[in-house]
C-alpha cells in the first residue's frame, strides 16, 4: 500500500472592511449556528458572489 501526501500552502490576505451593523450582526449569528469562523463565513460568501459574477459575465459573452 502506497500513501501519497500533497502539501498545499495557502497565503492569506488580512483586510479591514466596513460593514453596516445589522449585516455584521446577522453574519455573526449565521456563523455561530454552524460553528464556523467569521473569516470562513466571509470567504464562502465572497467565493459564491464571485462565481455568480463569473456566470453572469459568461452568459452575456454568448
């Protein structure tokens, strides 16, 4: 039996953003329920938004 491991190093960019209090509070509650970090929640939201934008752009290129 052969075991193969791959090392992946991800760089992280720290940033500061301004978010209206009601959205921040909702995000805090949304992250708390499944027990994920705020960073993971925001990363997931941004990734999904970027996929949406990419899809929308590609639709208009056809």
